[in-house]
């Protein structure tokens, strides 16, 4: 089943169940994915879909942080519910042990020796960890392994 077909089906289910928050979030995901497809002039691959969702999740986490500083708990609750729905479409997050194993395996496979090889390692890891770990965490962990 294609990504857009799944999103359309989820929209219909949310409408039937009268789940306004879920309906809004799924519509937002669908429109963001559709806009990205228009931008690229082709359907998104699974990895690109996960990148879009990861980006949306990061935006929500940043918004939650800002709203908490401003003491706007109503908006914090809204953003948290959207984040939860967005994350339901992402694959299971990697645990620390799994991430360490993947990084070490990739470093060995690429033959990376130091920090100058970080780009090669990150490129190899990007496809394997897409949507399962955020980029900043991945970069920090790779940097500490290569140091």
C-alpha cells in the first residue's frame, strides 16, 4: 500500500470516528508529503517519507520547548498530541545499544579511521537509520566513536 493511500485511509477512519485531533494531524502529514512530492516531481521513497516525518517531529519538539518557556500549556498539549500521531508513522526508534552496534559495524565497513571520515560514515548510516534516530543524535554518536 502506498504512503498516500495509507494516509487517505487513516483520514477516512479519523473522520468516521470523529477524532478531530488525529484528523488534523494526518491531513497535515498528507499535505506535507504531497508538497514534497510536488517539489521533487516524483513520489517519495520510504526513506524520504521518514525524513519528512522526522523533520515534522523535530519541528513539534522545538515548538513544545518554546511553548513551555512561554507557559502556554494549551499549545504544548496540542503539539504533543500531533507529535504522538506523527511518530506513530515512523519505525521503532533504535535503542542506545542497537545504535552503537550499527555505528560500529558501519565504521568497520567503511574503514573510517578518524573525524575526517565522518561524512562517509554518516552517508552510509543515513539510509540504514532513516526515521529511527534523529540526525543530531546520530552525528554526535558518530563523532564520539571516531574521536
